[in-house]
C-alpha cells in the first residue's frame, strides 16, 4: 500500500522521503562525491517524465484568478514511451514519447482531447480536438509556452521540456537539494531568461521551479505540494503553478495513478482524437 503526505513547506520533503522508504535512484554509486550537473538533470528528467514504460492518471484542475474566483477541469492523461526509448548514462531517457489527454468536465470542454508526440531531434507534434466544432487543430511549436486550457500551466509543462533545450549549471547544493539553473539555448523562443529548479537529493524529484524574466524578476513558480510512493515510484500527486504577474494560481491533484499498463501504441494516434479509447481511460 502506498503512503501519502501533504507538503506545506518544500524543505520538509527530505524527511518525508526518508520516512516513506523511497529508494534513492542510483545514489549509492555517487556516495562520497557530488554528481555532475548533467547526471542530476538526467535523473530529474527520468523521475519527472519516464517512470515506468507507460502510465495513466486522473487529474482535477482548479484555476483561481486574482479575485479568488475558481474554475475546474477534470481530465485523464495517458503516457507511453516508444520502444526505442533507452536509459543512457546518468539516467536520462531518449526517444519517442506520446501523451493523450482526455477532458471529462465541465461541459464546455468535455470530450476535448490533446495528443502530443514528443521528439528529441525536432519540435514536438501536438493536436487538439475541439468536439463542439468537430475540428482537429494542430498546435504550432510557437504555442507550446502558452496557457494550457486557460490554466497557469503551459502546454510544455504538461508533457515536459527537453533537457537539450537548455544549458544547465549547478548553482547551489544544500543539505536536501540540488539547485540547478537552466538557460535556454534559443532565448528568442521562450519568455524566460532562466529558471532555477530545486531537486531533492535522494528522490531526484524537482519540487520547486522558479522562472525569471529578462528584468531578473520572478514571475512564475511551480511547487510540488504532495508526493506518494506508487508502485515504487516517487510521484507528485498535487502541484501548484503560480503566475506572479496576474495573481493567478492553478492546482493539479492526481488520482488513480498506474504505471506499466501495457497501453497499445495505436491509442496515441490521430484517429482516437475523435473517438476516445474509453477502455483505457477508466
């Protein structure tokens, strides 16, 4: 049985991870020596997006504006790694990866679907199906850092940013965290100057991300609020994204999380945008 904890201050994660008995990922081989920044980033990428061969989760999204008004979304996310995806030195994973996102509620977004094919050597392919119009829309690469269905998360936040898109620098090591600064290799394509990620030293979970603009102002912040040990994988089950410019906040709560389901590849094809594979969305 998995055990769960709420996290009100992200500094407490170190004690809780130890209490849960989450095994440090390949930590023993680095005993007595700090790993390289490449190794840290690779492991954090694996923990964030590549645990298990595939996965499924139901997501409750609560969007709150600066005046305290809320909107809700309910959706299911499916994820599948391509068969050519292999572990490389440091725990990074390379290769194809696909996401299928199905919206359940409210009525104005019900049955809307998003399909993402992640690539390592070119821009991702993204399609959005709008049932009210019976229209499949391609999402341009330039739109990946725009709002995800009106929330404070971006499209790129949902399926992940390629680690090769940024240069990485280890700027601080604390008792519990590695703090990695990431600068875009193509700054003209993004709205941030850099972002700092706080990575837990034992689980390698990124528990906080702070986005800084060209004026050196913090304008966007991600925080992991709760973690659960699921099938041996440390998994974020509640997270918050804050837009410090407009006062908006979005919280995601994950439930029904499963790994290694054996999801077939054809689920992640355009033909299922209009016809949801309901047997895999339960």
